[in-house]
C-alpha cells in the first residue's frame, strides 16, 4: 500500500499508478491502459546527386566493402543463425510471434491443401546441387 508503480513502454506515454493505502487484502488487480505516444524523429535531408549521369558513374564504379559483405554472409549463415537461436531463451514475445506466423500461414492456405515441397523447384535445385557437391554421401 502506498507504493508507486511506473508503466513505460516504447511508443507509449509513461504512466504512474499509486497503490491505495486503503487495501484490505494482500493482493490487488488493475487494468492500466497506456496511451500511445508519437515519436518525433529528427529531420532528414536527402542530397541528390548533381546529375543522373554522375549517379550512374558512381554506382557503376562503386566497390562494395568486400570484408563487410563476407562478414555479413558469415554472420547470417544458417549455422550461425541456428547457433544463436539455440541459445535464445523462449519468452512470451517469441511464443506469440510463432503463433502469429502459424495463424497467418493457416489463414493464407485456408481451404487449400498444405504446401507440397515435392513440387518446390527451389528444393529440387538445392537437392541436385548438394548431390553434385557430394554433400549427401553417407559416412
């Protein structure tokens, strides 16, 4: 009793609730609604290239950072993502995301047969590629 609870969340206004002193039980339930808050981002000025030809010249002759690309490919590889995913704790937001994805898939395929991966050309291409590279050999 008499405690102050602060509610805060991104995109919502911070709100305060004071627990009343006149409680007769050792528990208290409330539904506390938060109000949406508008986030004002700083102004961004886009500077165009002086001419279309200069942009084309720069774009064609541009050399991307090879190290950054290789590092990004390594960090986004299936093995790295699986390694990170295996160490993530399950929480309510992840569970909700999984359920929401399942529901979206269910709504997308409502009234239809489930997707048959035997007809997926990308899966066949990957299978043939792995077979040619010897990744499917028994050990």
